[in-house]
C-alpha cells in the first residue's frame, strides 16, 4: 500500500478508482464489438494479456467494486470465459 500511495493510486477512493478505470473497460468492450476476441476469431497476444487481467479481477478472493463491475458486464465476462477456454 505504501507504494500505491506513493504513485498516487492509493490516495484515490474506491469510487475514484472505479471512475478512473471505467473508460478502459468501455474501450475493451468497444474493441470487442461483436468479435469473439479483440482482433477477430482467433486469440492473439493482446487477448492473453487482457483476458488474464480481467480474469484475475473477476477471481478476486473477496468481492470488490471492480470485480463486481467486470463480472456484471455480460460482454466482458463472456470474453474472459472465451479466453480461458481458448488459452487455458
């Protein structure tokens, strides 16, 4: 937490952190559109990274505002499931 405070993120409230990440989550959903993966029907390196991060957020040991936000988004949750199925 000390490092998080030093770089600034630890100084933000939970609501401020969620507000800050929202455009990123929307950009991922927008990029997905109707695609299976970020750039088409085949997973790429970007999907390995983005899918893994979103999956880790969803698998948080205790529910958080962010884990609820990602899990509650049908498009993002389905994307994570597809990434896990395709890439393990």
